[in-house]
C-alpha cells in the first residue's frame, strides 16, 4: 500500500535519496553519541560565549577580502536565490558595523550551562525565576530549528516574563542548542535525527530535576517535541507548537481527498493557505532545494560554509528570506529588512564561531530517511494537550482536522493573519502572548479533565529500573499499530 504522506515531493526526495539505517532499526534510550572512550561529565557547568580575537580578526579579513560577485540577473529579485545587488550590505555591516564586544555581552545576558547527555555536551540557557507566594513554577523546554539558534528566543524571553506578571504561574525556561548547532557538541556517528534527539532532551529535562514539563517548538524544534510527546506522553504537561504539521498517512490522505471540496474540512478564509494543492506543491518545490541538499549531501555543502563566511551568510539568509514571507521571492532585498541587522548576525555567529554550519545540516539526512520511515512513529497519536499557532506565511499549513490525526487532544489552533515561520524571532511579543495564553488553556484543560499530579515517589522508584522497558514498550506499540495499518486497517483510527 502506498504511504500517502510521501505525496509531498519534499519528503519523497529526502526519503528516496537519504541514508538508510534499516540495519539498526531500533530507537535506544541510552545510545552513546560521543567519542568512544570519552568519560561523560554529568555535572551542570556554567558556560559563557567567548569569541577569540584571532577568530574575529580572521572573520573580518575573510569578509573584506571576498572575491567580487558575479552579478545577479537584472530584476531577478530573490527568484534565483540571494541577490548580489543588495547582499553586499549585509557583508559590509558584519565586517564594519557589527560590534563584536557588545554583541558577545548581549548574548551572555542569560545564564548558560553545559552538561553531557549520551556522550555529547549540550549547551542550554536556563532561566529560573523567583516564585512568589501563591504562584507555581512550570518548567518549559523550548527548542529552535534551522537556520535558527537559541538567539531566536532572546527577545521573546522578556516578553514571556511580562506576560506572566498577572498569572498564577511563572515559567522556568530551558532553551538548548540542538546537537550539532551553536555550542552543543556534534556526533560523528550516523543516525542522530529528530527521534534520537527526543531522548536527549528527555534526559536533559530529567537531569535538571523535571519529571513533568511543558514544551514549545518551531521548525526542527516542533518535530523533536512532537516525538517527545509521542514517546513520553506521561512526562509532558502540555505542548505549544508554532509549526503545526501532522506527518501521518491519515493527514495526507485527508489532504488529497479534501482537494475536491476543501471547505468540507477547513474554514473558507484559510483555504488558500493549502489549496489548490498545485500551488502549495509548486511553492514547496521551488523553495526546497536546500532541503534536498541537506538530506543527501550535507557534508559537501558543509565544506564551503565552513571555509567562507560569505557562503554561510548567503545560504542561511536565503532560508530566512523564503521562510519569512512567500512574497520575498519577488523582493530585491529578500524581505530581510524585517529583522534588525544584529538579530540576523547574532544568529549567524552561532554557526560561524563554533563552526557548526556543516554539522547543523546533518539533522536532515539523519531524520528524513528510510529508517525513520519504516519505524512508523510518525503515525502514532499522542494525547498530550496541544495548542498550535499558525502564522499566515508559515511554510506549510494544515487545518485542525489533519492535525488531530496526530494530536488527539488538540485544544486550539490560533490562526494569525500575518507573520512568518520564525514567529519568536520576528514578533516576540505576539509569540510570547500566544504562548502564555496556551499555557493557561492547557492548565485549565488538565485541571478539568485529567490528573496531572503523578506521585513523585512512585515515579522516582520506577524511573531508573523501568525506563528502558517503558520506552521499548512504547516503540513496540508503535510498530504494532503500523503492522495493523499495513494490513489495510482503517488509517483514520490512528
């Protein structure tokens, strides 16, 4: 039987050409991703970003001594990619106007730490608020994506704190760099994708003393957190997602069938965000070339972005442009003026200084491949209470009926009439307000419908002795469902 989610040309290309890990089909709770023989340091160590002057001088030299560009075609805007007629501004700003000392201080304004999880040093921001009398503390795991970093959340942190001032809770924010991104270590072993990272972040949250917590994710962060909601539903209090997709066969079957009458499954005022499918797939095909390169030959591209800051900026800024507004395709400046120069350059420094451009690409090849396709966990529903926010220029739109094939307790889909994929980065106030509102709604739902206070003593007693078995049972359950599905049972029952 054809698996209908492969109708997406984007995923077809990646799955067909990506790496095949079928020889190692299982997900493991304690997979070692670090160098062999390394002794894991489980302490939680303070961390500061420190840029060596020699590295800054080298960066500025490379920027100022770049080769002259071959000019872009006349009136081509961003249709051929980054436009050289306007791109020089950004390179010159980075070399001449970006205050490295001041920006380093800015990036160190929040407490940062590292700890080793499964052999990798994981970098994270950890903001522990004061808890006034009468308020409760809620830990939140917040995950970024590509071409982002923890910098996406910097402006939103203050807005989140403002938005909780009159609430009966405060939010403890844990904001890690993904493995292979920023100041987190990368693995030299194949297979560390979005599913495997779910285990790393579950272990990180437990290391920090959190047995139950909220999650927030966008872009890759949304895929990783969705996996966590699937694998560890008993740990997750609630889930806020600003890239709502359900990569289930049922969702994509619905998408195909509903193309005959889109208003049967979605509001008429948002039909044009998905239909006609021809327009959606045309836009995805046009703008997803980077995806196929990352999913198939990440290290070849990695050589150029590791050696040239100009190449790194061009590659990352192209993705920022196309994900911010679809209309940026026809903008000679690519819509980059929507962001302050320091925002984009701060984010770029998380790739250039620790040389993580090449390793950040590998998450695509390690996720979109036949191994993950055969595991089948994408088709398994999760009961974690979920709120999704959808910007008007999100890279892909799914209506609630499709999202519910994955998130059975989908409490709300908040539809915005503006903004793009990088919601926290572009409009931190809108992001923060929506996120805090989602926390309120999920808490109310939990209070009314489920007992979310699990006995801590029993949890701790079972955690060490049974966690591997619990995870294995969850994975086996996923496989059983997929086996039934492949035997032609109704896909909508999942």
